[in-house]
C-alpha cells in the first residue's frame, strides 16, 4: 500500500520487528514504538493511516491509549487495530465500543493482518472523503462569467487541472483567486484528498514556518506540544499558498527546498517527513518587480510559475457584472430565506458603470447588503448604495463597436496581445496559456492583424 503509514505499538521487540518486516514487504511505511505514551506523542506530530495497538502495555495500557486516540480530530485520526495474546469477547466488545476498527488475536498471521489492515485503511479514506464532501456541500466551485477572458480561463483550467503542475494565480484583491484554486483542486484527481490553505499575508513571520512545517514540543516559545504543519496535512492533496508574495525571504528559502524534494523538517525536528503535495499559489503583486526589489526569490518564482493563471479584474469583464449580481442575489436570498429579487435595467446600468475597485468581492458584499436591507423584490437604481460620481475607466464594448463580431474580434485581439506581452513574444508559451495549438494561434494572429512588432 504505497504512501500508507502504519504505527506499530507493542512492548515486545520481537513482535514489533516481525510486524514491521512483514508489512514493509507488503509496501507499507512502518514506524514502531513500545508504549502508549510514545504512541500518543508520535501521533501528535505525525500523520498515520492505521495503528496496530497491543492491549497489554507498560504504563498506559492499550484501551486507555485507544480512548486517547479517539480524541484526535477526524482528519488526523488513524484507524486502530487492537492486538492481544489473551483475547476475550469482553475485551473485543470494549475495544469496538471505544472506536477500534477490529480486534486481532495472537499469534498473528500475515494473511489476517494484511487483509484487516487494508480494509481499515480503505474505510478511513472513505470516511475522510465523506467528511470533506459534507463540509464542502458536495458542490464544485462555480466560476461565473461568459466574457472572453473567463471562457479562456475555464478552458485553461480544464486542460491543466488533471496534471500535477504547480500553478501561480495572478490577480487583484477580490478577483476570486481562491475560487480558482478550489476549482483546480476539485477538477483534479486529488479532489478526494485535502485542500489546505495557508494565508501568507495573515500569519506573522515568526509563526509561518510553524504553520507550514509544524513543530516539536519545546522548539518555540509556548510550544507545549507537537504540532502537525499544513504541508503535512495536505499530503496527497493540494496546498494553496494565498498571497505568496507576502512570504518572508527566510521562509521562501526553506519552502523552496521542500518543493524540490517533497520532504521537510518540522521546526525543532531532526528527521524529515516525505509528502506528496500539489502546490497552487496566488498573489496580487507583480512578482517580477518584487524580484528586482529583492523581496522575492527568482528561483522560487520559476518553481511556482509552471502554469500561470491571470484572473481579470471585474472592470475588464463588465459583461459579467449582471450574471454575478444575479447569482449573488439568489445565493443570499436562499441563505436568509428571502424572496427572489430582480434587478431593473437601470440598476444593472448603475452596476455596470461602477469601476469596482474591490472587484467581485465588493459586488458580492453589496448584493448581500441589498438582500438583508431591502424587503422589496424589485431592485431599482435607488436601492444600489454606490457612489454615482465614480465611473468606470473603461467603455462598454456595446458602446464602442457596431456589431457583435467587432466586439468578439477586439476582445480576442486584446487578450492574445496580453498573453504575448506576458510571455515576451513567445508564441509557443502564449499558445499553451490560451489552450491553442501553436499553428492555430498563428492563424488567429494573422486574421486579427497582430504583426510581429505587436508581440513586444
């Protein structure tokens, strides 16, 4: 069982080593301890799928240890198989009531142990998946928008979500970078495994290493017990580094090595931990400028920027404002038990002319306020609490062009030129970002009048 971690707890050295040898031959990663106290300490700092736990132990016995294990949060709690050389029905019933998956009597056979262990691990994974589905409402994130940039973004997402390539999401605050990260995870083969988020801007510099890598008891001021870091919690799934541009240079150096090796050491630990994690990061900064200022490592930038995503600000996709507003009105109407609300054309015009400095987040907050504060179902311009003196710095496509074809061509030309600028004229890379064949992009460029001089 590749990447399956098992902890063996038995005070008899012969049994510990015998079990470890057999299970490692079967492909399990095994660790051994000899007391219940050592078991609890090991589980506090490391993640395991299953524990083989002897009933008769010096100090804290197997039943007390089992009860302590059940106090661990479900996302980190392993399945427990109780083993005993003096098994009774009473002991087996008590172990089951305390949460043990099964009860095994000594002498153990290879076949019995491997079958029961495999069933326990599969059951744990099913329980974790069910728990995550309940927490997420079993719904995939919705990317709302029919503008050209959003259609291109969805196409790009469908092409790369199934890969393990690292993703760097660029965009202003409030554009929905976290939503894109969730969508990438939900559409990937890792969707049943954890999605763990680290807000690099919100965690103090002196604590972010502990948050990412975990720590050992006594390694930091106030560290009274071992802590599992978020990188370890994301094992098998996706680690989302939100606003990675705010990470300190010291942490950047340490996380760079962990990306390369998929291995790290918790703060204060002597041994490293192996993980399998896909990294998705986001930033509202221009990281190339941050590199020039000495605030961001160039080598880390290239590690993260394998697949770049650019989420456009709301002012650049005005045609999506109505769709988003109606979506949020419906969402909050259901949440607060209010009647469905309808936007008048004048209200929509006011929303589309506003520049939205806070992007989609600002629009979402406004729609929530309207649902809460307005009992009427028909929302007119007078119900929109926006500064009417502020006008968007863009012109709407329907005002600038005479036909739908002209709008489409202008939008495609602008978007292609933007990608060419981002790749410094590299047509092959631009084609990959657009989800097009290189030859197809050349034909598009020719049809839209994009000459080589425009690629700078």
